[in-house]
C-alpha cells in the first residue's frame, strides 16, 4: 500500500468520479484507475462500484476512508515537522554546561531565543564527568566545558577559545594592582577554592602538585556563591578567567604557573548526526562577544 494510492482513493471518494479525481491529482485517468485496482487487489476488497455513468463507494471504502485521511494527514504533518526542524521552527535543544561556562553561554542563549522562539531549550548545569555521561547516553546534544586532561572515548572536543587559571579577588583587594601572581605569592593569602572534581580545581591541583602550603579556608561547588563570597571578603578564589565574564566587583590575576592553559571546548559525540538547531547555536556561540573576547585576549 502506497501513500499515493491512498491519496487517489480519497480523491475518488470525495468526487465520486475517476475522471475528476485524475484531473485534480494531475494524472491520467488510466493511471489513477490502475492504482485503485492495485490497492483493491492488495486489500482483497472492492472500494468502489463502477458503472458507465456512476461511481459509488462500497461499505469497505466507507470504512477505510477516515483511516486513509488520517494516514495522509499524518504523512503531511511528518513532512511539515521535518521541514520545521530543518528550518529551526520546532524541536528541543539540550545543552550540558559546566558552572564555569555559565557567563560565556548567557549572551548566546538570549540571541538564540530571539531568533528561534519556537525551540525549547533545556540547560543542564553539572560537573563535567556527569555531563560527559549524559552526552554518551544522548541526554544532551552537546557539552560546553574545558578540554579534559585525558581524552574521553567516543567524544570529540572542538576548541572555542584558549583560557587560563586566574586568582579572582574583589576589586579593592591589595592584589588588584597586579596583573599576575606566582605560586609563592598565592601561598600568603587565604583561599576559597572550587570543590575537588570541578574542572578549575582539577587544573589547579594538577599545576600545583597538591601544594600543602596553600591556605585553603573554603571549598565550594557553586561558582556563583563563591564569587559572592569573594566580593564580600578578602579571600582569593582560583577559577578560569572566563568565569568572571561580565561580572562586576572582581578582578582576575593570571596565575604565573607553567601549563596554566585551559581550552574552552564544545564536546560532541564522534560521527554523530548534528541537527540544525545545534549547528545554529554553535555558530552563534562562536560569533558571540564573550567568545571573541576570550580569543582576542589570548592573541
């Protein structure tokens, strides 16, 4: 049973005329009649009673008519839906984001919503390890996070910008006169660090080798609260510089360590279909001021 046969059948049922139906469907009458006969043969039942002057729909035809219409409507809806998806007029976009990437993402979220208001956006803020598992299980379409120290099997990372670890202090902190700080200098100040397992903390522990002379006074797994604490105290945080994009009342001092670089990346499944909404979101992200500022800062 073919979709066109159902369309021919419905048009004959509506017009009760093979010649009129053929004209409406832009086919010859013999072609339409042949297709109806093939459909009747497949069903093993007659759909129309034909005489030299009239066409009458049979009981079987009347029973089949609403289902044929439903099938045609469903097929048309499918085509429309796929067209809407391709033109970003429908669908859902699931994005995995580490806490550090939140300020980088905001500008693009607003722009995407303006351009494509019919797309539902689901944003998942979690540690990178959890997000990678969500990506593997296809619970998110892509992940925004820094490049992992060890490649993750089945996942490819596309660099958006280069970044670095920084000491984050309030705008009137004694360190604000500086643009960078050494490990020896950092040892003199009380620290508020992101919790172990978060990317900035992992990178910091890696470059410092677990320095036990550091005065760690606070560990927290929520970056926004950590920044609020920094604004209200003399504590020094260690985060990726990108974390304070568009943040006020704080300053980033580059950590003068070897191997201090952190690459901001888009992570996707290898050899996986990338839908149009994903392509468009990533295009907007790569062209955003937030990303361009990070790129220019590295040059």
